[in-house]
């Protein structure tokens, strides 16, 4: 009931009648009053006026089941939702839950993460109350060689979610970093539990810098947040809901052919590397070329100096701009 009342207050342009709430839920005025007090204790500013009802004046930037669930318009993505005040790793939590029988689309979100990780074992800065640390657990039926593509789908969902929730045009640095103003705003780490021909689960961990005001000196040159780019606070719960909706929509397109043929054009429009000179950091030998976009498998097509298109696989190499992060 609390989740639905919060949604009604948020959607209402004027006061929401207390009697109408009683009739809608089939409860007493006292029950409605108790829910309003609970919401006030959580930080919501609610005005109560006799003969008018209740009106939401201001809402806090909090990550709670009620706050996120009331904004979700998905069929399965994020419908099983866990919101934690603090955890070591949402990826670890999501993997444990899916192994214990949690459904496809289970989402774990933490307000603070103590042992966040990025690609290649790098640490991920995880302060409290400013960012989004979430992990989405999937139980796919496709083969393990297709799993890497879901990371690109999440990057696309985050970029579109940022545009919707914050009004900022985010781009993608192949394969899965989301950037604003040539600085990183989101990192994604996908982990798979699989046998050679069968996937038990895929967990997509996503960290988004939302309302940070500053970053440690060592990453100030490459990291930014939505607040720093927009100049105002962004409601994290709305961003989570937007990302889940876009991911569900695009993931279902992917499942039709189990490739990115329906998504590559949209992805390439947001690819900040496209038609730019890049350095391919292949462990065997570094080389330079011009990025031409991704193919249906999510590989980056890089034109070498001889005019040949080389398919670069994200699991093997990294790509950087010639003189900077992008």
C-alpha cells in the first residue's frame, strides 16, 4: 500500500483526497495517516490540509523498494527487488540470490558498496548516498558465447536512461563505459556462471556516478557525475527505473536472434569512438586504426592503416583514444 500511495502522491498534480485513498485501498483513515507518517519519517515532505487531502511537496533522493518499485514500468526486470543500505558487492549478493532460486530479473541495489570492482579486477569508488550500485541477475537460455553482448545492452540502456532521467546526452566508449563530456560516468562488470554449453546465470553489475560533487585526485581527470555535468541533483530511483525499462525492451529484442542486429545502429549512434582514431591495446601487439562501429556480435570494427576491417573482441583487448581516455 505504501508503494502505491507514494506513486499516487507523485503523480497527483493537486491534493490527493484522504477519503479517496481509504476507498481505494479499503482501509481506515488511521491506516492512511500511519502510512503518511512513515513516509515523512523517511524524508518525504507531505502537506496535509483538511478537506483537501495530502500533497507531496518534496521528495528525498533515496533508494528504497517503495521508491523504485513505484516508478518501475517493467514486466520482469527489477520486479524482484532488494535495496541494501550497505554491502560488499551487489554482484556477489545477486549471484547468491540467483543460486538460491531468485527469479530472472532480480535486481540488487546498495546505497554503499565496500568492495566494488571494475574490469580486470580494478577497484570502483563507492561512496554512500550519491551513486547507483546495482546488479541485475538473469537466467538466460542462450549459449555462453552470447553472454558478452548483454554488457553492451546494459551500456545502451544506461545511456538512454541518463538522457530520460537527467536530460543529458550520454555516449558509450566501447564496449561498455558510459561517458559524459569525455569522462566516465558509468562502469559495467558482467559475470557468468556457466558450463561449456550451458549458462546457469549472468549477473550485470552497474555503477553510475549520479550526485557526487567531487572525486579522488587520481581519477578526477577521467571521472564525472550527472550532478557535475547537469548542475543539480538527479533522483537516483527514477534513473534506476528508466535503465531497467530500456534494458528489458532491448534485451527482448536481442533474444529474438540472440545478437545485436536490432540494436547495433542505435548503439553506433551513441558510440563516442566511432570514426575516431583509436589505439588497440592487444597484449600481443598494440596498433592504431579508425573505429567504424560494432557488428551484430558486439565486436568493434577497426579499420587498420591498410584499409582492412579488423573485428576486435572486448574480452581480449581494450581500446583507448590516441591521446586520452576516449
